[in-house]
C-alpha cells in the first residue's frame, strides 16, 4: 500500500466502486518514487479545496492496476505516475510523469466544477 | 494566525529544513515557504547511502524525518505555494504568496535549491513522460528491450546509462563535448559495457513523434551536420540550474545565476542569508546543503538577536 493519506484503490473492485460512487475522481497510479511523491502531496492538499472530487492513489506494480495501465488513454505513457481523471466513470484527462500543483489545478478547473467547503 | 516571524526560510529542501530545525529549536519563530514538494532534490534520490549516521535511506524518508523534526520544534511549513513577490531590502522583509497572503519577517534565508536542467530542444515538453524521462529508476522499466539515448557526460549520466542497460537492448550516450566530466571509474564502466555506444560532440535539437517519441534529430556541434535517429526513449542528465529566477536584480548573483554568499551564508542584503544548491559553490550534496543550512540559521539567529537588542534600545529611549 502506498504511504499517502489519500484513499487507496487496492483492487479492480475498489476502482469500480470508487467510480460508481463518485462523479468526479482523480487517481494517481504510481510508486513511492521521486516523480510520484510530489503529485500525491499536491493531491493531499487539494483534497481540502475540491470537496466534490475524490482523490485516490493506486500502486502501479499490482496486478489490478492494469485497470489504469491498460487504459487506451495511457497507451503512449512511458513515465510514472499515470494520473487519470474521471467524470461519471469516463476518462476526461490522463497525464504521464510528474505534474506540478498548478498543472493539476488547471486540469481540475478545466474538467470539474470547484466546490469548496 | 500571526503572519510575522523572526525568520522566513524560502525552500524546504535539505538546507531549508535544516535551517528550520536549528532556528525553531533556538526559539526563533520560523516559517518555511516552499514552492514545490517538501524535500526538494532530496526526494528525487531513491537511495542515500552516504549520509553519515544513516546506513541507507530513501530521499523521501530522509526528507520526511527532517520535516517532522522541524515541525516538532515549532517550525511552520507551508508547501506547494507560489511566491508572487518579495521585498527584501527593507528592515522588515515582506513575502507575498499566491497573490494574496503576505508574510513578514526580520530575516530571510533563501534555500530555493535547483532543478534538473532541460535541453530546451523542440518537442521536449511535449514528450515528457511519453519517451523523455529525467529519472532512470522511475521509468527505466518502460524501456525493456528498447533502444534508448542518455544525454550527458557527468557522473549521473554515465552511472544511469550503465543502470539502464538492465532494461534497454541498447543505450547511446550523447554528449556535447569530446570528453566526459564524470569520474574515471564511471567512464570506464560505461566504456566496458557492450550495450553502450557513444556519440560525442553532439546534441539533440529536436524530439519527433506522434503520440509518443519515435526519433530525435542530432546535431554535431563541430560540423553542424544533422542526422535523425529512431529511438524509443531519451533520459536526460545534464545537471541542475539554481532556482533563482525571482531573485534577479534583488540579490547578487554570479554569471551562473547562483547566489553569492560569504562564509557565513550572508548575501549582499542585510538580514538576507542563503544556503544549499542555489548558492555559489562547487559541491552539491545533501550533506553540504545541511551544513549550509546550519551556518545560515546560526548567522540569521545572531542577526535576529542583534536586531532585537537594537530595537529594545530604541524603545528604551
């Protein structure tokens, strides 16, 4: 399990349930590595600002992470982490490699409505 | 929350966190403002095996411990923010964050660190994570039995070139000079590896592909001749640049945009100190950043004591 304070997606069933129960979802699929950690950190902080989005992580090297790894939107990706944004269960955006908090915020604002506490 | 502190440290890498630990432990109220993730370049290191007293630790774990240590002494840390303006020349230093929050202090320590140097060639941004990588241990396994290029001629470039032969079928090292800057044993190890080829006195001028990187244009710096090479991935290790863009015209920098400090980490502005990878120095290690952070904190502490003494004298009159 990844050492973050995010919701952990541990299986394909978890993944399906998460998408079923939440309209807006961001999943960071990675390892505890240098390109992934800054993304988890940004997500942990943004979780308080975007209450209408579910922020989660998934361990890249698990068998069940193929639900992310094998997405057509990730077919050209060659860098960790794979970050996927879902709206109503559909992929609306996917990115590869490290992203800054500003880049993530831009994607969230573009694809989801911001609802703060 | 009170927005005034004795010292504001800009940057939460090894130097900034060390300064935070020393200052807070000395009861100097300290705020660390950090633009990226806590840990700086340290978290980019998978394994640190030369930090005295710790046999083996990941950069992430060492950064996490330093952060907890600083917070335990009362240091306030705010990360992942954007510093939008700085007034450092006045006695009271003023730093604006995210175009709205203003923090003030009597002293500032700049520990903004550095970032990986990019080539700046056409297509580099576009293919980041789609064939271009800056981290061999993160992304090496995406290139199993593929042909890749490593750009650079220093220790990191040659060490990672050898390490990437675990995955890649062939590694071509491209370097802009006719000799390597790396230590001899790194050069020998790379030269003795049958999977590694070298293209010297050359640079990549363009990254080409559709969804992902498929080829690069390589220019010989001597003849200017350009050739195209089919490739699956490119790993770039061409050193670091200091994060001092926002300091130009404010603090004295050298020709490489590194902050000029004296042996006590004092800059040209009273009350402004600097430490870590953003200063002018030869060796950039976690240990040297920690040492710089310590010296800067002790100097800032002394400055704050003098400042308060002066202030109490003025108030007494």
